[in-house]
């Protein structure tokens, strides 16, 4: 016996068990972590897109507030009055003042590209300002309202007033080409329309003062709110209420067009394939009628990234190496006694040594005190289960480490958008402050003749656009005395700046805005405030410094974290709390402790427990400010899933261990069974004669084999005679076998004789130049050889096709030019494809006999083979006589009705047949390939017949 082979078998079994257990471990780990991974991915994606959506809404609110602000008399009067009828110097001065007022709004060029203020007719002035170029637009490029009316485009232009609307390319300029209008008017309209087409605009319509304001938005408005590619790999599309694409970050226009079609059908959520599968979610922003389409990559198990997969592969490899080392060591210990016994037995047999084998020698081997089955159990348990348990412990640790790392990473990515939105909200309040400071009711407040009207106007906060988050605002003069307040207007003495505050504010530059924290408002509440230094005109023609104080409400930044699992604590550089989004004091205390203890580093997160809730805590600086935000992300739901995952992990691992132990137990029985069977057989053989040794006490199966071997030696002489007789009988059997083989060889003489005869005819035909006869004989020989070859019921498709070619060669010579054959064999068909034998030639024969033979014109047979995904399609088509619909239905009914009865021949009296027949071919294919096979028959009377076979692949 080759005992080394048995040792390798033991090692292989242990190795395969380790591979199986490791593979199951990885599969279960992936499945077990998928729920938590999907939850983390989904939560991160939702957070990021919600922040992006909130930022876009804030931008549109700013634009809406700007549009309302431009409706005030400060801006309308320039185009309302008839300045073209006045002195040019006066009109130029008013235009400069209006330009300065627009500059004081400090509009961001990446949000607003242009602003137009348009009068009714040529007696009024128009003004256009480009914030990107920081210059005025020439008046000859701005039309009057009368120009728009004259060409009939005013209603179309102002149809969606008060709402953002997209102006497609050519919407207005194409209409101008069809109109006959004065060239000067055409020039103004064309320049104006070209500047707004392909842009998103907002207009307020023609108001009661007959003035039209138009705001042209910059496409970068959407880019500002777009998440970074590092934190979000999705796409955004923005549609107006007419389903026009306002903006998208797609490079492929076909993709966004397909999404628009889905949206037009009324879908709010759907899946769409890009580079991978994406889920599309739409959000409609009221009251603007704008649809945001968020293309988010379908949720995946973010825990299993490339790094974790690499570590698991390395861990898996280490486990297999340990398994091989342990199994090699213990299998050698198990099989070594067998090797010794084999060498001793071989030597005794060679030397004809019938001495007994010393049993004491085998009792000295390691593990000789336990049975072979126990040894195999020890081998499999130590080489499989121990490395598996160690791998489980390491794998669980790595998985949990990766899980929490991904959780922190997703939190950091979400915090990027939160901080961006926070900065966006601050910019929003600074823009509102600029808008208030540019209002004529305040800028003219120090002019004595206009003081009373302003006081009578009350100027409440609720009447000013976009100030719903402002509690009140106050205008102070350079001495810190309040000159106007939007609240307590009859008691403005409540408001006054202290000397220290004035000293600090006097150092500001004109138009500079600062944020004030930790100060009490008029209601004795700690509030966030903005103060801007402005320069206002006085009655004597000079200017005076003043300070505009804007006090925010307590919930001014509530929308940044509203409806999300986030809490925010803002702190200034002195460590004082500026703002908190939650009323629970634990978050404020935790933020102060974390900041004072220096536990946090910028953009580094850690886990903590706040208010009995599990949190991811992260510190982020607010850009362009002196504030620091401490962010808290609640992860209680994810923690719950993690605990569920752990208990599920524990249960599954225990089940796997039990399954492995069960497999090891049954394998040990299987492996020991041959040895035990041999032992019993040898013991039964020893019982027939005298026992050589009856006083031994073997320790394991090896010792029993030694005893059995010693008893077997005493029987060798008796067996030798029996062996000689056996050899004689074997020689007789060999002789009989040779005679049978000779008879079979003689039976093969006739086919070979026919082959040789046909070959002789072929050669003689060639000698006499009868090439047609030669071709027919050669094809007939090939057909005969293919037909009598009964080795297998399936053949290569190429052999089946070659059989048809041989048949057609004979028929072509027989019918001369009666038909032609068009072959269409797909190059992608592999040469190893096999099909059932004799399925094509009968169908071709039917096409010749029943379709073309009686045709008066030249016939045509098409034979096509095409490779599909998991099948091959074979079509045989002719242009013969065809058959009627009734005959076709009868054939199809016959095929289906008689299938259960088995194959039947097509032969009928008075009719020619293919021999095998259509039914026979159909039944054989159905029986062999089952329901995966399909055959279709199409026929038109006097036009031809087509039979198509769809055969599943069998390589």
C-alpha cells in the first residue's frame, strides 16, 4: 500500500474543510454586515442630499428676497421717472446712486449674474448691471417694456413671474427672425434675449409702477450646493415646472433626458442605469415649482471595501497555512506506523521471511494509546476548528473595526455638508443685513426732511422680505444712539451702544460686517447679532458713520439640523457657547468638556454617550469665521443593529462549529471504515486456522493488523496451491476473450470492405475524369461512415453540418442547377459545441423533396447557425411551395398531440419522406433537451417554409 497517498488524503480533507469553513465565514460575515452597511450608506446619502437640498432652497429664498427687495421705490424710481426727458447730468447722477446701492447689496457673482430694471417706454431709463464683470450694461442692449409689447412677447416673457424659470436657447431670438420690426428695436431685443437665453431667470412681472425687474441667475448657484465627490458620488438634476433642465452635473445628456421622461410620466422614485445602478429620488421645492432629482448610487455594503477584503484574504491564507502545517504534522504521526509496517512486510515478502513482526516496536510510536478514529478526530479538530475559531475572533474584530471606521467616515462626510450649509446660512443673514443697510428708508434717515415719513412707516420686520429669522434690527448713529428700531419704535431709548462697543466698532471698515455673540438682546435673552458699519448721507451733503445691528431669533439656525439625527453646538474662540440646536443641556456640557479637554482634533471623530444616547462627536471649524462647531450624530439605531448583528454572528458561528464537528465525526467514520473492514477480514481469516499468538494485548488497529499478519503467514502454504489453480483459470479466460475479440474483428470486415470499395470507385472515377461521380462517391462514403458510427448519440455541430454538406453535394449533382444553398454560420460558434445526431439532414431533405423539387424556378435553401447567450439558433429556410395555414396548423397540432406517444415516422403511402421525418427529429430533440428546447415552423403557401431550432448549449 502507498501509505503516503493516505496521508495526503488526510491533509487534503483537512484543507478542504478549512476552505469550506473559511468561505462560509466570509459569506456569513458579508450577509450579516450588509444590513448595517446599507443603513450607514443610506443614512449618509440621505444626510448629504438633504443638506444639499436645504442649501439650494436657501439660495432660492435669497433670490426671492432679492426680487422682492428690488421692487422697493429705491430701485423702481429710476425707471419709473422720465429721466430721459430731464437733464442728462441728473439722470447720470441718479444712475450712479442706483449702481452704488446695488453694489452695497454685495451680491455674490456665483449666485446672481445680472440684474435688469426696465422702464415702460423710451422716455424712461433702463439699468442693467453685471455682477460678474462689476459694470453696467449698455442701455442700447436693454429693451423697454413697449418693445416687448410691440413684438407680442411680453406675456410669454412674464408668464411665470415670481418663479424661477428657464429660458431655452432660441425661445425668443427665433421669434425675432420672423418679425418685421425696426432695426434699432431688433438690436435691443436681440442683445437682451441672447443674454438671458440658456439661463435661469426670475422676473416680478410688470408691476403697478410699470417697471419690470429681471434677475439672471448664475449656473454656479447649483455647483455651490453640490456635495464633494469624495463624500458623495451621485448626481443632481434640476428641472423647472415645465420639465426643462435648469442644471445638471451629468456629462451625458441622454441620461438626463431619460430621467426627464420618467419625471413627465409622474414618477417620483425610480431606478436608472448609469455606470452602475442608481436610485433616483425627486423633491419638489414649493413654492418655486422646481424639481430636484437626486441620482444616488444604489445602497451597497460599505463595510466590505477593498482594504477589508484584502485583509480577509490574507487572514484566510494564514488560516490555510496553519491548517496545512498542523495536518501535515499530525498525519505523519498517524501514518508513520503504517509506513514502518509496509517496509517490514515488503522486506519479509522479498526475503521470504516468515518470522513474526515484533509488536513492542509499534507500541512505542506517538499516539499509540488511542484508536485511529480518535487520531483522525484529533487531526481534523486541531487543523480545522482551532484555526477557524482564531480566524473568527480576528475577523469579527476587523469587521467591527471597519464598521465603526465607516460610520465615522460617513459622519465626517455628512459634517462637510452641514458646515457648508451653516456657512451658507451665515452668508444668507449677511446678505439680508446688506439689503437692509441699502434700503432708502434707512440710508436717508439722517436727512431731516425725510425723518418723519420713515417714523410713520413703522418699518416692521414682517414687511421686509426674507427676515423671518430676524428678531429685530436697530440703526445707531456714530455716538451709539439709536435712530431707528423695528421694535419698540416708540421707545428707542431702550437701545444704546456702550462706549467699549463703540470703540471696538469704530475700528471696522465701511461696509464690514461682524458677528457678535454672548450679548443680551432687548428681551434679555442671549442672542446672535450682526453689526455692519455703514456710511449714511446727512442734510449738509456730508456722510456720517452709523451702525446697523441685526438681532437673530433663537432658532435662526434650526433649519440646518431640523429633521435629522444631528445636534449642533457652536462655540466662539473663547470657548463660549454661541448657539445650540437642542434644548438638552447634556450636549452643551459635552461640547464644552470636549473642547476644553482637547479631546477632539479637526475632522477627527470619536464615540461618546450624551444624554443616554450613543453619539459620534466631531469638531469642525466654520469657514471664514471664528466659530467652531461641535457636531453630534445620533447612532442609537445603528448601535441596535450592531448588537443584533453580534448576536446573530454568535449564533451562526456556533452552528457552523457544530456543523464542522458533525462533518469531522462522519469523515472519521468514513476514513477508518476500510481499516476496520480489513482488520475484521484478517481476523476472520485467522479464525480458520490456529492462532499464532493469543497472549498479546494490542493498543490500536495497527497492533491488530500485526496479529492478523502473523496469523496470515501460517496460511501462506495453503494459499499457494489455490493461487496456482487460479492462474490456470485466468489463462483459460484470456483465451476465451481473445476468441471473442477475433469474432468481433471479423464482423467489422464488411464495413471496411464497403469503405475500400467506395474509395476504389472514387479513384477510378478520378482517373477517367468523372469528377462529379468522384464527388458523389466521396460524399456517399462520408455519409455512410457518419451513419454507421454508433459511438455516441451526440456529435460536434461541425460534424453534423459536414454531414449535411455531403448530402447536399450529392443532391446538387443530382438536380444540377435546381437549387442553391446559402450558408450563414456565425463565427462566434465555438468548435466544441455538440448537438444531437441526425437533426439537420432530415430537415434539409424535407426542404428539397416537399418544397423545391416541384418548383419550376431555381430553389434556394438557407442554413443559418447563430450563437446566442445560452443557446444556439439553427434555421433552415427554403423558397419552395410552402404550405397553407390549415396544413401548418395540422402539423403543429400533430407534433404537440402525439409527443407523449413517442416518435413516429413521416412515411405515408404515396408520399416521399426523409426517412427519419420531422416528427422524429422533434421528438428526439424534446426528449434529449427537455423543455429548454424549442422549434418553430413558419410557412406561407407558394412562398416557402422556415424551421428554427433553439437548442440549449452543451459544451
